[in-house]
C-alpha cells in the first residue's frame, strides 16, 4: 500500500485513504516517520490541540532562510507561527480577507483568463499560466498592483513558495530570498498608503488599526502571504476541476452557479491540499496513544474529506451535495482564511474556459502530478 504522501500523486488516491480510514484512522507510520491522522475525528483532534505547532519548536524558520528576506517574511506569516501574537494577527488577516468582494475577484480572474487565452493562442504554457499565473495576478490586482507590477509579483511569488517545503534546496532558498525582497518592494507602498489606499492592503491596514496592531513588517509579510497561499492550492483546484471534466466524472457546467458548485465539490473530492504536518510541543493523548514532544503528525485532510462518518457516499463527485464537511482548508487556529478567493478564482477560470469552447476530451484524464508532498497539482 502506498504511503499517504505517495498517494498525493496517484491517479486516484481514494483507495489509499479509504484503507487508512478503515484500518488505521490514527496510528504511527514508520515509513513516513510520523503519526498519521486520517479520519475526521482524528484530524479535528490534532488541528484543535494546543499541544502541537505548525513548525518544529526548535526551528521556527528553516535554517537556510535565517537572516534573509525570505526568512523574515516566513517568520511573520500567520500560517507558519503559533501563539497569542499569531492569533491576534490572524484575526487581522481574516478580517482583511473578508473585505474581498467575490464578484470583483471573479471579474478580475475572468479578465486575466481571457488575456491568457489570447496570449497563448496556439502556443504552449497556457494551462501553467491559467493555474499559477492567473490566481497570483488576480490577488495582486486585489492588492492594488497595476498590470506590470502584478505580473512581476506573480513571477516572484513562484520563486518564494519554493522555499517553504522541507525539500527546498539552497538554490531555491537563495531565489526565495531575492523574491521576498522584491515582493516587499512591490507591496510596501500599498501598506504605507494605509487605509486610504485600495483593495486588500487597505483592508489589512484598516483591520490592523482597529486591532491596535502597529508593527508594519508582519503586515507586509502577510500581504506576501495573500499571494503565496494562492499558488499551489489554487493551481491544484483549477487543475483538478479540469481533470474531473476530462474524466467525465462531472458534467460540463452551463452556468456560473453550477461551475461554482463543481469547484466546491472538487475542493472536497480531489483536494488541492491533501495533507499538512504538525509538530508536538507537549504530549498529545488521543485514541489510546500518546504523541510525545518532538513527534510529527501527518494530518491527511483529503482522507478526512472522504470519511463516511461526515460525508455520506464520499467517493462520489456530487456538486449538488448538501452541507459537505470539508477539511481541505484546515481547521482550528490555522484554518486558511482565503477559501472564498480560491473558489472565486477557480470558478472564473473554469467558467471562461468553458465559455471559450473548452473540449474536456482534449485534456488528459490521467495526468502526471507535480512532485509535491502535500499539494495535488496536475500537469496539464
């Protein structure tokens, strides 16, 4: 049986996750050197526990990033930190993202999609631009960047995110440091403009002011986080929705509402973020076992999405599913606050492709997947 990490790149990871749910919903897996939380109850218990951290307590910032611009940004990201300050700043970030207008987000993403279709007509690289470039450029537009600056930010964030996985090489870390410095230059004026500016950055500063948060550097780091968190996750969501159409497991949607319903079900059924890790800082007792300080927990979000205890008939792709329970965006203190933006962007991209006459049969139904440990992103 493949490991939960190997399952991320399988044509269908469902059987691996179903076996985990049935046989080992919470157990230590020597092959991955970590406890594995697979079912909904275990995932909730781990993500809701104060005993675990999002980073190893002994290494809050990867050693190769320490002392660089990328390390400074990394150390201030709410997704990479814990504690009372993190919760205070997370509340500011959540409030700011809540100001993003979904209709405007869809309109921006649709416009960037049409530009990509025109620019790549008859050429290669279209789907890479649609999956990675369009989401990053859309968020850059929401942050108030103009066309050229937004395109540059989209390229830079691609370099920055490569420093985040544990597999990052020194070359990746050097490129990420340069990218972080440039992203701070691009986004800094929007933070400096304060609440009188426009878009997400103005919302971020306004929320910080209401929370009596005065430190600028963490605000700027999390503005970069707006871009970086869209990268692999939204690419996977767009790609996995297109794969569902290519396989014929979903009908080509005829309306914006049906497109959004399909995207939301793909979030659950073929999650773009399949797993995440937690690191025990104190003993965590669960299901008769004890996770000791220093141990890792691999939290298999995609398996929990398929837990029949929370989602009946979980292996079926049903866009009309009522009130699904979805773990893809996490839970607890580190739940991703960008779900609305991700769904809006993916809905717009897929909708524009359908409107342009996309023939799903021309896409690979059994694609290769990017060599990532936690994100499921098809190569189209």
